[in-house]
C-alpha cells in the first residue's frame, strides 16, 4: 500500500474511534509520569476534527509549571513557528483555519506534542501528508535537543512498519491512554 492509501485508511479508522470510550485523562497521567515539564516549553496543538484532544494535557502541563506554545502554520512554508499561550487568552483562526494565539511573539519548544493518523512499533508516524511536523521536528533537532512525543489512541498503532521517506522524523515517545511507547533506544 502507498502512503496515501495508508493515510486514507488511517483517517477512516480514526473517524470510527469513540473518544468517550477512551480514558483520555489517563494519557495525561501517563504523560506526567514519563515527562518532566517544569520550566519547559511544550509545543502543543489545538485539536481539529477527530485528532486526539490534548486539552487535558495542556491544562496539566500548565498546572505542573510547564509553559505552552501552539503552532502557527503558514501556507508559504512547511516550517511551523510557535506562539506562547497561557491557556486563557483568546485564540484566532490562522492560515489553515487552525486556532492560534493572538500574538506576534514566537518561541522554540523543548517538547513537541505531535498528532498522528497512525504509528508503528519503530516510532514513525503517519500524518496528514503536509509535512509540517516532520519539517519542524527536523529543523528544531538541527538547532537544539527536543523531545518529540506523539499523542493519540492505542488503536492507531499498526503492526507493520510504515513506509518511511528520508524526510520522515522518528518520534521519541508515543503516549496513548493505554500506555507509553519509548522509541529512544
């Protein structure tokens, strides 16, 4: 199967996942056990459609002394920038209709939360196909040490190895409501 065919199947599968049947808050508890966020800047995302809802994670990160930034994607580049967000300020729709903080300030995250359609047992993810996260992770890794953490549902795991292209970036961790998968070794 090609990446696009896999992406189509993964999107259909994710649409069938019922978040109310998952213990989404447990993902936050597992995240807190696996990652220290105090004094760290976490690049989160505002969920769109049926993406895993990280708002519990965001609330806990802020409560635990971490700071949050949300991605600001542009239609002119795959590299995303990040704008700080305190969890309370109003958000506005950005270039892709995704909610972003209403500020021109830009920051670089230490930890990056990454949505996915599927992930494999080697730590690779299948995204929507725009390449924004892969380009951004590669750019950040070229300048500093970051932790790239995929967040989603356990049923988004695939038993086969996803096709990987040279630009694809491996995740360090994947956290689901059912467990933590560490791919750093």
